[in-house]
């Protein structure tokens, strides 16, 4: 099996799609789907997984050992299923062929919400809203299962590393609350360049971070 699929929008919980991990030499991403969207995502993946197992079983005289569908059910504090799921997709960045030669793969393509290819580093982080373009492939080694090979990430909302997302907090918004107007803004004072004395003598506040 070798099929291209597109998953619905979800929220990134982990992203390493611009540079591969040093430990595993893979591009990886984890995306969370709310309970309603998870029903659709599970249907897509479960159908492909069932097809992968059927193909593996057809070529085996004994019952194959199943790896399980490639998503994780999320549990609450009481260990009850929430209906939400996490889908992990990855792409090997390189490896060694049987003849000993090395190979390297291109990273997954990144496109914006209008389909325009993104060039350059954008530091996409957790909280971003994305769709995944995946190549679904079956495998049958020690276990039989379905591999989700990451091909394209379509970014509908970008949250960069270190950038807080207000949606992650339970603020109480109201129609009569303060609304920012650029006319209210004043130029920010530019900090002076630090001197050697500044670096050698950190403040009490700075010491807490050292």
C-alpha cells in the first residue's frame, strides 16, 4: 500500500519538521485532534490500517502480529478517554543503503494556508494549527502495521517557538472590554547596549535565572 492522504486541521503539540532530530535523524510532528475531529481522523486511519493488516495477512501462513493503529487516545486525570487523539507522523532524514552509501532526504514541504510554499526557517512550534499531507504505507516485519510518512505540512495558524498562545489560557473576554487600537501605542524605549560591568554584575532579579 502506498496512498497519499490529507488529514483535517489539528493543533501541533510537538514539531521538529524544519531540522531533523539529532538522536533519531527524523523529521517529526505530533498533532492533537479534538473529540469531534478525532472521529473523522480515526475513520481515515483505521480504514487504512485494516487494509494494511489484510495485505500482510494475505502473504502470511500464520496470523501476523499487529502493531496497532498509529494514533494515541488521550486520557483525563481519572484515566478515562477524552475522545481526543494525538497523531504522530515522521520522515527519515537519511540513512545507509545496503551497499554502504549514504542518502539524505529533503525535509517535509511547508506551505501556508493559501498553498504558497514557505522558504526559510519559521520556527513552527506547539499551538500552530496545521493539516498534514501524509503518505500511508504498510509494513510487515516483526509486526504488521501502518506507517504515516510525513510529506507536507499546511500551516493555517503559526505559533513560533517561545511565543505564547492566548488560546491556551482561560481568559474571560467581554464585548465591553479593552480593545487594542494602534493609535494608543507609544514607541518603545530602546535598551542601551550592555557594558562589561553590566555582564559582570547581574542584578538580584537576573541571578534567579543563572
